[in-house]
C-alpha cells in the first residue's frame, strides 16, 4: 500500500511495510522460547494486490500501491524466507503455511510452491501444500486450525473445521483456530 502525509496524515510505503514486518517478526521470534516445533503461518493477504493491475481480485477495487508487482513479490519472498530462517535459528522444526487470502488468491499458490522449493532439501522444514483454504497442523494433542477468514465468518469456523477435519478435531485435547481478514470486531 502507499499513502502520503498530505492525503492520509501518515506516510506508508512498501519499504516501510517491509521494515515494520521484519522488525515485528524478529521481535516475536526473539521473545519466544526455543522449542522443538514452530509454525510460521502467513495468514493471507500478504500481498496487497494480486496481479499486474493494482485491483482486488474479486471486487475489482482500485488500490493505492507503492511500486510494481515484481517489487512487491521480491519483498514478499524475502520476508517469508527470512522469517523461516530466523525460526530455524531457534526451533528444531518449522512448519510453514502460506494461507490463501482474498487479496492474494493467485499469489498464495506460487508462494506455497516457492517455499516448498526453497526449503525442499531442509529436513527441518515442512510446507503445507494444500490449496484447500482451511489448514491444520497437529502437534501432540493440539489441533491448530488456520483460515484467512474470507470464506467463513468467525462464528462459523469451529463447525467448518469440525466438518472438514472431524477425526483430528475430535481426538485433540486442545483446539485453537486462527484467522485474519476482519477489519472490525466480530463475535
């Protein structure tokens, strides 16, 4: 996204976004304890736009953007690879989920493929390869579910996950669903 001080009261650019994202990821990883397993879930909409045209894929809303699509993809790739490498420095294994969002329906496909190719020789990294936009990760007796939130309301997600993953959800002692997408409080 791009915004100028004159227009919105604050500057925001692709460079600013990259710095903020990398700083936040670094701080989260540094503040977490070492563990046997980490999950890196990019929960969708990593890319603000999804084609050479700066519009939303479904609604065709025109977006204010900073730069060209190839610059955006370079930043996205660099940020994702750097995050996994930082996690590998602290955790024994890393599971990667590149979730589909409503702003990056197509880009989430190549992001999953790119991450699987980059880390295919690293036995400590697993990549979620499913294109089904409801993702799960089982760790011991914990069920972790992930969905961007563009296809289900928050209140409907438990039922959706139980219908899609009844065995894993049913036997798990602990269940946690993660979502994004919402731009307001939703109960």
